[in-house]
């Protein structure tokens, strides 16, 4: 009986000591900091831009003012875009984007959210010459839009970019082009 109590006591002691020892080992290992992205290819974006975006199915371009800033942590470029109301956009819309580089996956990442439930997640491999191509991985067909193309942004100069894309209307099958021309203030 005494041997059984002794063995039970040792088992309890080992059972409580092992997690404490393992926990101490886990807590004692520092998590390495991720390398900060090299934003040199996007530094020209920092500042305020005025964009005129024309969809082929709308009567006129709408205007958006976008401001890009480097996040104080050095891991993100933040963008805030405000679209003014016009004849077919009834209210002011605000969208926030956060752009970073995922060094493990070797891709640029754009996470967006905005008024009226807007959201998005896009990836880009990086610049090829003066172009960067963004692929929206969050897109899902809807009753209105059945498919969309990637967004191709062309750097014309440090103060002008042009972005192009298109989508297909679900009901008609019509492909609608969208062109956005932005100039830096």
C-alpha cells in the first residue's frame, strides 16, 4: 500500500512538473521579429492623390481623393480613400487599405475595408517594369457580376498612375472596362 502511494505521488509530481517545465521552455523562447518590408518601390505613392475613375456602364467618372502614409511601425502603407457623392453615388464613401509585403509568401498584400460593408484582399507579385498586377482573392460571383479581371496599375511618373480592370455583368454577359487615372497633388 505504501509503495502504491509512493508511485501515485511520483506520478502526480511528474504530471504537474512536466507541463510547468514545458511552459517555461516555451515562454523563454523569444518570437523573432519579422523583417520590415522594403517600400522603396512604393514610396512614390506616399502623399495625396486625386483619382478619376470611369466605368463603361456609368455616365461619368467619379472622383476619389486618396492619401497614402507610412505606418509608424514601418510594416504597412496606409491608404484612406474618400469618394464624393455624384448623380449615381448617393453618399460619401470611405475605404481604408493597408499594404504590406509578406516575405514568407514573397508577395505584396492589400487588405481593404470600407463603408457599406466593403472589403477585399488582393495579392501582387511585385513590379514588372512600370506595372504591378493585383489579384483580388476575395472576389466571389454575385447576381450582378459574374467575373472580374486583375487590376493592372501602370506608373506613368512619380505623380501619375493609371489603373485598368474589367468585370463581366452576370445577366447580360457584357464586359465592362474600368479605368482610373490618378495624379499626385
